[in-house]
């Protein structure tokens, strides 16, 4: 079987910007660190030193998207990121067909591909557009009400907070049911995706019931978006299984990736998980996998044009999904209280003035990174040279203003390194001596973690906040993925067999 979705697997590549700035940053760094009278001598930490311009706490990655493809195209949403994962920027090398901008408000809706096709072809009837507007308005109203309930119960005793959120869930239940019913209607009314996408997948169904090497992950997505008769929970599970299967063969960040509730959300478990909690997590994963096994086994035999059989399966699996949510509810409190699952590492102690300078430096650095990312496109392709590590771009490829800003940023960094070295010499114990670069990295890592925690506020609540209903968790996750502004993938070519 050919590899799944070869045109859009999430391949994170080394930043072209990282290599482009290497020569400038390295030269100025050596000019400071080589002075024996100025600060602590530091050991080289390449390639980190070469990428000082990239955030140390969680470097920015780039989607390596394919070149433009011939029509027909299908547009798929970005895969959800695990909790507190740095959000990638779009690669300057991306030359694919950009998706309609309106899709950014629907990154986790189950009608995303159908809506994308309509918008790309400028074929969205007024009646459906008005229905889409009403859907968005109801979703925003429910989200605002839920945010108010979360804010009003913040800081109160746990049982009282749980009761307040459960009461909010009851108040919103009928409107959330209406919202999700409307989403299913839109999925159906917007029409089926191109028949070419369905025929692009091999006729053979997945031979392995669980996501693995032989599973056709494209088929899972086709079923989730196309097959009539499936429940919302089954569709979400299929999409999550596709993401899970594609991520596992790739090297992962430290920690075990745990796919939890609501489907689409995941988090990395620390090594400090107790044996008791690990056993309960294993029980949840086993129950979830059993539902997935049964679903994939039926999809391996049934036809997408036979919704009656899939509807019967949805009815049989409904109690299993309810039991799975009960298991998830019992896990949440323990997960919230597990060290390493939540919380932000504290920044190293520093005088307020120095801390303010460090924060301002990092803000300027990130602003410049984003500015360069939006302007480097033809420049990168014309001036870049292939290297074993990726693509190297000479500093001369940047504009004069950009080069000047990079030089100013480097001077500011060197001044901060000197100030950090002086502060650390005067205040640190002998056994706590650290290199200046390590100190700078710790400050940036802590600040970056704080920013990530704020970005993932709704995502974290959807995963870990007790008292919410499954529909409220899906609502929060939808809002979180929209707020993260993950780059929307370009259109994929549909290859006929």
C-alpha cells in the first residue's frame, strides 16, 4: 500500500531562516564570548547557537508543503497540535494553492473540506451562507457564555466550581445539541467532496483494525468527512486515529503522547506519572482503541453508500462512547494534579529592570522573525542553496533594513549577555554557576512557556477542567484551534488511479 497522504504528511523541516542568519549571529556571538575578561567562557551548543534568532524554548518549525498541484484539489484542515506545542509558521517555500481565508473560522468543523471546495469554486449559495452565519453566531454566543462561567468560578473551591460548570452545561445542553445538529446538516448540504478523492484511495480497505503501518489514513479521513450514518463521536475518533497513526512513526518530543477527550486533543505525559494513574490511562486507551478497532473493522467491509449499516454501528457504539467519557471524567482531576502536566516553569531571578530588558528583547526578536517569514518567499528560492541540514540563505539576500534590524538585535543580545554575566557572578552560589547562554535560554524558555499557556487556555480547559459536558469540551477545543492560527494547508492534488 502506498504511504498515506504523501502530499501532506506533517514533516517539520529545519528553518530556512535559522540557517540564513547563522553566519551573522555566530560571528557576533564569538566576538563577545571569546573575551576572557568580560564573562564566563561558554561551551558551544551548536546547532542551538546557530539558531539564537529562533526561540530557544520551543523552536519555530515550518510546514514543508508541496508545490502547486494540478486541479482538482481538496483542502483539508491542519491536524490539531498536542497541548502546549509551539505553533508552526508557514514555510516561505510554500508555493501551493492557498485555501480560502474564511476557512480559518472552521478549522475543526466536520464540514471543512466541503466548505473549502465551495469557497474555492465561489459556489456557496446564499441560503447556505446565511445558515453558516447563524451557525457561527450561535457558536460564538455559547462560547462567550462558557468563558463567563469559567471566569466567574475561577478561584472558588473545587466542588463549588464543578457544580457551577455542571449547571452551565445543563443550561447550554439544548443549544449545543442544536449547534452540532446544524454542523451535520451543513456537512450534508454542502455536498460530497469530489469523487476523485474517494477513488484516489486504493480500493482495498484497511487490513489492520487499529492504526498502524498498513492502515490507509486517507481512508479514515474520507470516512470521517464523507460517510453518512456515522455519529459525531465516530467521526472525531476517525480523524484522531489518523493523526495518531501518522505521528507515531515520527520522532516525538520527550514524553508519551496521550490522545484524550475531546477527540482531537492530546498531551504529553511526564515521566513522573504514578503507576496507579498509568494503569488508569492504559484502561482508557484500551477502551478507546476497542471502539476504534470495531469501527475500522466495519469500515473495512461496509460501503460508504450504505448508511444504514453504519447507523446501526453508531447505535451499538453509543454506550461505549458514553462509558469512555465516564473514564475520562475520572482521570481529569488526577491529570490536573500530576506535576509536569500543567504549570509554567519559573524564570530565573533577575532585577526587574534586567527582566524587563530581556522581555523586550524577546518580543522584538519574535516580531522580526514573523516579519522576515512573511517577506521571504521568492528571495529564499532564488538565493537559497541546498545544504545537508536544509536550505542556507546568505545574509545578502535580506533587505538593507532587515540586515540593520538583525544587527541591532544582535548588539542588544550581546549587551544582555554581559549584564546577565555580571548579575550571575555577583549573586549566584559557586555550585550554581551557569554559562551566560544557559541563563539567557532559561529566561526565554520560561517566557515562551508562559505565552504558550495563555494561547492554550481553552485547549487546557477542554482537556482538564472537571464539570464540563462533552459538547462544551468540543466547543472549547474548536475555539482553541481557531485561536492558535495554525497555518491552513494548501490544496492537495487528487491523483486519479
